[in-house]
């Protein structure tokens, strides 16, 4: 007997910011598995579903729980914030799934913070960009530092995920110090807190100012490239169009 598990990217968690495919997958599921914070966001819409969770840092156990529930004949959905394939659970599910060959996995794309946060700020990722997580839970800081330096040398717009936590309060400051070795202090930057949720907050600033800003784990940081600027309070990365002659001939 074959089983199927949906691995669902739920975006920021707000229903209006979930894709139609994600909502359909959750509607079709008997069981929704996820971290408690994400399940709380879904509780009202999917109150008739069986909602199962494991604590933070029990991601492997959460994935195994999905396979166990699927083997009972239930339709299962595992939810992740943003996109399940971008710092999400999709790859871990496929790794563990090798031990459950009868279970089919389907990834449902979601809106990642680089996209949803960019929309709040204006258009900061309108050219080549890279995403770097500052969390060193699974990646050593030395490797993160190399990636920051390479991104700065490459002239990319840089999007930082997980810029701070209770144990990593100075990580954004450390990252800015690394970038300031290559990038000028006045580089246009911005950040968004609680994207798509109550209390959404967006700020623009320079890289020098960003260094001393206090952010949390629900913040996404955007560092512009050499062609980025702040226009009417929005962070804009230009594509290179000639806009000096704005009037079109009739």
C-alpha cells in the first residue's frame, strides 16, 4: 500500500499569503504536523484536523511522526514556514524517506521571507541576490563568514535569515563587520520583522546604521548592492534601465 505526505510551505502563515495549492493540500489532509507556532497560525481554519507537534529542535522526530501517521492510512501534511525547500524540512523528509520506500512525498511551494519581506520593503531583490542564514546551529560560523565575504565580493544583494536569537544577539553585528570590510558604510539596507503577521515592522537604513540595530529571529535583513538606493522610504535595487528620459513619444 502506498502512502503520501505533503510537505507544505505555508509562507508567513497568514492565510492570504498561502498559495492555493498549499491550502488545497491542507484541506485534503487528515493530519497536519508542524512546529507549535505554525500550528497555532492554522488552528482556526483547520480546527477539524488532527494537529500534531514536536518541540523545537526535534525536527527529525517530527519527520518520523509524519511517516508513522501516513503508515496508519492517514493523509498527512507537514507544514513549514516560508518555503519547505528553503531552510525548511523538505530535504530532511527525503533523507528519512529512504527508510519508508512505500511513502510518496510531494513538496508544495510557499512564499519565502526573501520574497514576502522584499515586497514590504519595496524592490530590494530586483537583481542578482543570495540568501545566507546566520544560524550556526547546523553550519559552523567559519563557513558562514566565508559566504558573507564571497557575497560581498560578488556584488550581490544579500538577504540574511535568522539574524539574531537569545544566544546569538551579536550575530548581525558580526556579519555587518565582515561586510564592512568590503562594502561602504552608506550602502542602502533594510529589514522587516514579523512579515505577514501582526506587528509587521519595516525599516530602511545604511549598513553602518544596520550594524547597531536590534533585531530578533523573526526578522529578515536586506543589504543592497552598489545600485540599491532608498527612494521615498523604500529599498530599491535598480535593474539598469535608463530612466532619465521618462516621457515616451506619442
